[in-house]
C-alpha cells in the first residue's frame, strides 16, 4: 500500500494494490464511526472515506477538487445525521478547526453525539431546526469558512441560502448536497437542479460546479458555490 498526499493536510489517496481509495488521517486512532475500513501505513492510521456513505466523498470522486477544502477551519454543517461525513471533515480540520453540526431529529442527534461528538473536541452539536438560524446565531463564532448543507427537505435550497447569508464569510464556500426527489417527486432531476441553481444565483451565489453523484447516490448532486 502506498499513501499519495493531496494538497489538503490529512486528506490522502491510498493505492491499495492498484485500487485508489480516498482516506483521511484518523484524528482518533483506534476509534471508527460507521464500520469504515481502516489502513495503517508507516504507523499512521487512515480511515477509508466511502463514497457510498458520504456525499462529499462521492463528489470528490466525481470531480470536486480537493483544493476546495484548503484553509477551511470553521464549518457550519446542516443536517449532520449520525456524523459520517462530519467525522471525516473533523479529521481534515483537526485540532485547529471546529464544526458546528446542526441536526433536528432527536434520535439522530443522540446517535451523532454518542458516536462522534464524545470522541472529538472539534465538533459542537446544535440541536436545532436549520430553518431558523437566528436560534443558534449566538453560539457560532462568525463568520465560518464553509457551510455544508445536506438537508432532505422541500425547502432545502432556502435553508442553504439563509444559513450562508447568516454565517458564511464573503467568498466563502457552500457545498450543498441537493436531493432532487425531496423537492419534486416527478420532474426530471436536471430540471430541478437548474431551477435551484437559478435561485442561488439570484441570491448572490457564484456557482462553481454542479456534480452529479451517480452511481454513489441516486438523484443527488453536489452544488459547489461561493457567496459573493
């Protein structure tokens, strides 16, 4: 096995007998979070970042440049669920960074706390509805470098927009995992993506990339945008 460094600290590719795997350096060696595979190379433990479990990993494998994550220290994560993706972001930003993880479902939040938060000091759980950023505005050290949104709701684009306008720094990064069927059950997915992108442009976002997440996630895309 061979480690191939990227431009991002703690994010690597692992060449495992010709198979290229995305991985992060484990901030908590010996502890895993979603039964992910682990590779130990030259005394360093790496967690394999599965694109079938994480939309951000899927986006990277489908063309999102890892340089997007360069110099990211403060992250607002909307819809953390049980913490799969946030655990890898936590690896990347390490002790120098912080993630504010917003989740509204009580059972999921409890699992997120027990699974991830208890083992990582750079993750802060926020048990709130992301539709109302004013409720947690005084908790977050503003502005943040990146907003990551993975909220499967009909108004998910509005949620991404209002939180970005509340917390994101100028020219800051928005990574928005859009679930087409949460917005409309029948229209063509590309038509839905285009309509939501139009809304974002009207609200002052520059769209850098729209990345289809097939075959890892059906009827999902990752929108990479910057707030002008």
